[in-house]
């Protein structure tokens, strides 16, 4: 079994210390160095030539993505991202990254990541990390394509309603009722069109006629035949339907 030469890149000293301690029991793993920022890590990678990088995503000055784009793609080490990203963003990591560790993580999760790295290196899949990261960046960049306000037209004026304050949206014929703080504003629009404007990390389609703000959910109660009742902080209740059941199940699943 070939040795894993690891470089730990994280701006938090405690996080680096914890990861180094968790790696000590592995006889085929050597921590060749640590870096607390992207620029230092870039120099260390060129000097130490690790074949595995534990890389924190969010760091000052040069983040993990910036670092990778400055590396030579022909000598790119295997990369395990260490991240505190939210659940929706983690779907992008699952698709495009070799692996990721969601802070805080345990020994079992680390062991699975190391196993995946070994398989990756044994297959000789080196050199594709840059394309993976570029695809990941494009996917994560989708967050900037969503509306942060919805125009609600009221007679002679238009209110620019912050979407973060919306509790839920309800289809009503050719209109959509936008529920905000106990009040409902009706706009002439298809709910599917509004759904495409909303960040799916924050707004969840739970039925053909309802979209709820995830941050406004107080609890989710089981209902008949595997469906659920979503109880909002306002006390309003929205029932899910079978077609959109997977959306709610993903919300309830733990990473």
C-alpha cells in the first residue's frame, strides 16, 4: 500500500491539531506539513509534494478554491475538502469533489474519506482534480443567480419584498399568495416560475401548490402514507404530497 503524504491546510490551529491527531493511528499516513493560509500552502505543496491535501474551503486572503486554481494540474494532489458549508451546497461537493469532511467530523467519517482517497490513487485518477473543482465552483456559484427580492405590485406602487422574510408561497389559480408575517399578498404569476427564482437551499417545494421557507419551519410532523405536515413558526401548517416527498426527506436526512 502506497504511503499517503498529507498536507493539512486550515486557518484554525485547533482544527489542524485535531485532524493531525486523528491521522496518527494510520501507519500509511504521514502528515508532511501544515499551513494556515492558501499562500503558505501553495509554497508548501510545491516544496513537499504531498499526494493528499486536507483543504479548508473558507480561509482569509486566499481560500481553498483560489489555491487549487493556482496549482499545476499535472501534479495536483488528491483533495479532501474540509468545510462548514450548508446542506444544499454539500450536494455540489458530493457530485464534483473527491470527498469532503463536514465540520465537525468523527473518526469513522475520516476513515471513509481515506479509503476513498486510496482507491482514487490506486486507480491512477490523478490530474482530474482541477476540472472537478472548476465544476464545483460553477455549481456553487448558482447561489448568486437567485432573487433576493420579489416585486409585489400593489395598485399604484410596487413593494420589493425581501425573500428572506417570506414564510411560504401558495398557488391560487393563476395567482400566487405570498405569505409574510401573517399577511398574504397576491401576485399574478405561476408558482413554478417563482420557484425558479428562489434559492433551493432556502425554499422547499413541498407540494404542487406550496413552497416553504426552510428558515421558517418550526417542525415537521409525520402524516398519512409517508407524507408530512410542515409546521411554520407562524403556526401555519402545510401538508406535503407524494410527488415532492423526496424534497422533504432530503431536508430531514442528516449528512
